[in-house]
C-alpha cells in the first residue's frame, strides 16, 4: 500500500526541470523539483556526470517530502550548454517518472544489456596487473570494448566490458564464462590475495560499481606509515580536509570538505554517502579556480544523526578515499587513439610494463571502430615521475598509426587557505554557531 501511495503522489506531482541560460553570466542553471525519495540526488548528479558536465555550484534541499536542487554547470570547454539536443535530453530524462523508480543491481536508471559481458575485478594492486588481465582475456577470445580501472591504497578495482571476438556480442556459454572467471581469479591471486573475478551478465554503472568495490575492499583504511604521511601532507594543505560537525539542535550531522576541484567530484561524494546509507537533506557546493568547498547536512536513512566517534571517523575516511580514487597526483596522463582490434589493450599494457610504467588509473573506450583510451601512469615505484625518454620509446613501439597525447603535471596543487572549519555557506545564522560542536577531523 505504501508503494502504491508513493506512485500516486509521484503521478500527482511529476518531476519539473527548468534549464536557464540567462540568469547566470558564466553557467547554465539547472533546477530540478520532484517528490523526494532516497537516492534521487545521486540519480540527478549521476546524469550530469555521465554527460561530462562540470558542476561549479550546487544548492541542495530535500527536507520533508519535496526535493529541489539547483546546479550551475558548464561543458568541458568551459562554456554554457548551447546544444539544444543536450538540453532536451536532460529535460526528458529528468522529467521521466520512470527515471525515479528504484533501479536494480545497485545501478541508477540503467537497464541490462545483452551487447557485452561485464567483469568485475578486485584485489591487491601490483605492477603489471592490468597487463596480465588483458593478456588472459585476449587468450580466451574476449575483446575489451570498455573498461575502467582504479587503484588506491594498494587496492585495485576494475569493471571490464567484453564481447566474443567472433560474434561481437556478450559471452553466453556457461563453460566459457566459468573458464574466464577461473583464470582471472588465478591472476588476482598472484600475491596470495584470495579474491575472485565476478561475472555480471547485465549492465552496471561502471563508476558507481568501482566506488562500491573499493569500499568493500576497505581501501579507506591506511597503514601507520600512510597515516604519518597523511599528517605531514595535512600540514602543507595538499590533502583533502574533511570535518564532521554535530548540530544536535536540528538533529543533523554537518560534513564540510575542502579539496582541489576536479570533474565528477560531486558525484563521487554523493555516491559514497548514498551507498553508506546516508541522506543529504541540505547542501551547498562552491568551486573556485582550483578549490572546491562542500557542506552537507545529513542523517542516516533511519532519520538519526551520526551517533558514535567510530562512525564519524569511518565517514571521514570513506569521503577522503572517494575524493582520492580519481586523483593521480604524480601520474602522467597518456591519451591514445588508434584503430580498435582484438588484443589491443593487451599489447598496450605490455609495452607499458616493458618500459617500467605503472598504471594507476585507466579509461578504455571504443567508438566507431576507434579505440580512445586514457592511462594515468607513473614509474614502477608508483610515486615517481615518468622519464620523457620513456614516452618517446613508447611512441616508437606503438607506431605511426597510433596517436599518443601526453599531459604532464605542470604545477603543484593550490594550498587551501587557512580558515575555520566552522564556516557555514548554506544557512548562515539559521543554525547558530554555538550549537555546532566539532567532533572529529580527518585528513
């Protein structure tokens, strides 16, 4: 009965979307209003992230039964959304009531696909791991059409979409799937790490699954040595600053974050909070040229605020991990474009391994018969810079038919200005500062 009542309320109050290019001089303003439900904020932010829109500001309010958010966004080239097709698409998707129906398999607004088989991998990171995985897939007649690989705190996670190299469709034979899973599991056990590959016949949202896999791998935990390094970096302002404040008067837990701005930062944070079963009731996001400030007023899904120091500490650790998973501070970005073929990823990663490069993160895509891949690489230690001569050697090995663009790290991160962590951009004097008690800080 409750489910039918919720459906009735949604039909009576369908989602409303307003996209405005005139009220802000430098951004497109997207306003979304709808009946509230758990996870709706993530669904909206995920759509904007999937369209590669950059969120410069955001104002979030979902107290009570109504959800109203405002996002100031720009395209990757720094201008407003001028493409009428994209504007129509955003409006159509967000105003579609089916978009807000709880989705299956942990993904948001996505349906299963028979075009490929999704493989999820998790385990301990080590040099050459991606090369070994891609070599196994090539040997088994699997073509990698899309993939994303993250490494963080000595853990590795990957979501790989493969097709049969002959049929170009998903691998369906149960015996073959079992063989793929067995051999990939053997690769992951190379460091005596008792992990297994997981075969998923349906479609999953890659980046959300990567967050979930990394969370399950407890990549937010650090060794004593890593904790000491984090404290040193905290002093020079190069690490994310995450603080939890207790607002007992209003029954909220207040989270503030300061870190370097980057694309999809808001998605990573909201994804983590949602998967940890927290609800954002109010929030604000402001970004400058290099820095982002975020403030959220949250409760657990059962309506309670964070109740213990251990829970607060865990939330701070997980949010810092969510910020760091996409950042590769010492890595060089290599963008490769060439004709797609079976075994291409295996050959590329083998060349990287033979030239003593360590892959920290990778995005593999194919479109129209072209492979467009991004690799974030360091030297074999995982922390050092890459010798330009190594890049030249790789170019020669890949041949003249492969385009390889290199983006070197050219400047140090901007240090966040010293400010009190108790500042509130969102509500000003609505929540009196004397009711805010700092209960923990982790960086």
